[in-house]
C-alpha cells in the first residue's frame, strides 16, 4: 500500500487547491467576452493615429453624405469628413471621460463611504448630503451642472463625477459598516491600533470587491451620459470628435444619412455592453454569496 507521503504529491495538492480569482475570471464567459470587447475599444483609441484613413477634421464638402464604400468604409458626414476616422479618434475622448469619471468617483466615493461607515459621528451629515444629491434624477442633475459650468470635456467629467459619487459612497459605506464590526477590526482596536492604520490595513482591502464592480458600471454610465450631454449641447464641443457629439451632429440628417448616427451609436452600445459584461463577471467571482455557484 502506498504511503500517505506518496499519495500527497505536489501535483495532487495543486489540483486539490481551490482555483484562484484570476483562473475563475479566465473561465468566466461573460467576463472574457466583456474584457475582449473593451480591449478592442482601448486598442482602437490607442492606435487611432495609425489606423485612420484620413485626418478626422478634413472637410470635403463635395463628398458630403457619401454612403459607405471601399474608400470611405463608414461614409462621410454633412461636412464630408470621414466618419471612420472620426469614430476611432472619438473613442479616445469618450473612453477618457468614462475612465476619468470612474477614477474620480472611486476616490471621492471611497473617501466619503469609509468616513461615513467607520466614524459614526460623520455618518449622518455625510449621508444626508449624499441623499440630497441622489434626490435629483442623475441625468438631469448632470445636465444642470454641465450647463452651469459650460460645454467642455472637463466640465462634463466634473458634472458626471458629482452625480455618481453618492452612489459609490453608499456602496462603500454599506461594506464598511459590516467590516467595522468584524472580529479582526475589533481586536485591532483592542490592541490600541490607530484608526488610520485599521482603515488602511483592514477596512479598505475588504471593501474593494463591491467598489471595483461598481466602478465598471460607472464607467459605462459615464460614456452613455457623455453621449447624452453632447447630444444636448452641453458636452465636449465640436470639432473635437466624441461619439456623443457625432450623434448630435448627425441627428438633423437621419432621413438622408442615418449612418452618421448609427455607427457612433453602435460604438457606445458595444462599449457599454462590454463594461456591463465585465462588471457582471467580476461580481460573480468576487461576491462571496455567488462563489459556491461558480466555483
């Protein structure tokens, strides 16, 4: 009979070990589909200068409303500009706005959520302020702030960050309220650890999973909201191309050239779909309540 040491080989121990988070993500179809689509959009933005056919601002009035063909794969707009070149260059600003909103929202939302969830005396004032911001419909508040600040990419980022920070703060706060009462946090307090050290060492690392999932959705919401702001004239102004102002410029020509709005609309839809699939995959893997189902 083989001994226990012989049976417990490194290969068998490795096979018996639970799969890591990265392995679970690589096996998750929704996550991989979303990650692939998002990677394609990011590569489109990074290499826009290399894959463009002609400068996106170049006007050729005699070629206006040219339907898609070999020379102009996505056609031309009302000024004769190449829609394909404008689409790939527009991906840069649209993705940059979405990423900036997600980053700012993540920083501010985490700071407010941790402060409100960990320090009881700050919970009431901070959450009432967040509730006041959430009382307004998100897109209407973003339109009001962007209109007050003026049409620009930076002002669009500020407006959307103000709108989505309260939602992130509430999610972080709810997680911190649970982590704050755990045994290891209470033990650290009993040992005399400072609040700053406890937050950095215990609270933040155990609050990241729902935050990461939320930020993927915020990324998608920001790209969609930027399109709405640009459509209404309070987003990044022309001639700088974004998917939103491309749709806004083409809305008056839907009868004769619907493809002007169609192609940037498809780009927005695919990017938002990719980010939502990415977020769903992360939620399935990182949510402890779902690990049993997918493990």
